[in-house]
C-alpha cells in the first residue's frame, strides 16, 4: 500500500475529476469531484487520499486493485468503483473491500484501531516490542493482527520469521528480546525494500528484479527452503497458511 501511495502521489496538488462508473461510490465521488488532492497516505493496508471534501479511505482486501491510464484516457470499465483523473492520468479503483469518504475524526478512528506501521517513520517500536513480549498467541498469529502491527500480510510474516529463524507457532512471549528486536528490524528492511521493488522479493540474486514471482521467496509457497534445501513444512497459523523451514526454524 505504501508503494501504491507513492505512485498515487502523482495526483497530489492537482484538481481531480471523480466518478463512480459502477455507482456504489457515486454520492461521495460527486463531493470529491473538482477538489484538489492534498496528500496521499498509507497506514498499514489502509490508503487515504486527502481531498477538500474529506479523505477517501480505501482497503483493497484480497481482490481489490488500481489501474493506471496515462492520457489520453479511455472510458472506464463498468465495474470501476472510483475513477480519479486529472489532465495527465486516470486511476481506476476496482473491487476494493472498502471505499468510503471520511472526515478527520473518521480517519483518526481508523488509525487508532491499527497498530504501528513499520514503514512509517513515526512508528512506536517500543509499543510493538512490548505487545509481542506480552502476547501468548503464536508469533505467526500476532504478526497478522493489524491492531498490534499494521501492514504485515501472509508473505511478510512467513518470510520475516524465516529470516529470524523463528517457528511461526512459537508463542510470542517465548521470543527473547534479541529475537524481538531482530524481527522488528527485519520487517522494516524487508517491507521498505518491497516498496522500492514494487513486489516482495526476499531471495538474494544478482538480478533480483528479473526473478519470476514463484522464485522470489525463501519459504512462502516453496517446496524447498531456498536457503538450505530442506522440504518446507506447511501448516495453519492464525487462520492462514504458514510455511517454515524445519531446519532453520525449529519448533
Ligand atoms: Zn532452510
């Protein structure tokens, strides 16, 4: 989402035409239409487009995506929830799990429900480390809890736990301070790098960006660990599929 916010920032400072070809966001789009986009911000998996009419709050969920069309722009597809366009470009939002218009109080309430975001410079590290130290749930479950930490999805939690050599089912309380510190540091660097790359690549290779998607991770959806070659073990942790290397991440 931070990568997307960076790209959508090209709308910043420009007046946008807003519409909802699909209709579900039509009343709100009418309010945003003709307003200036003041800023584009992300907190975890939540995106905020700040306009004179309020903040357009978007969560993509599992199926949502944005499409970008440089001018000259063609007519949007019928299923587009929101089109934002200026003279140079149109951005179309399709199938988000959430798209709503919020005032300042509404934005504050959304952010208050979220834990610190490792990609934000103002992230409260101490709060996250203390929460991990006190949580008896598996660390693989805790990492997905957006109220503890915002922005970590299933790829990051599996790859980060592999990087620090921690089994996803270990209770968070059992990690020692050095492991917790390292887990935070790994999440920050892994997620920052993904923003720059535009995708999640955790494998080191001379030409990393050319790696096919299926070969870009060390354990996530891998048959064998790309570090040591051990068969990756698959289980359910926190309601999502967890992948770990039995050699480097012992129970
Ligand atoms: Zn391994």
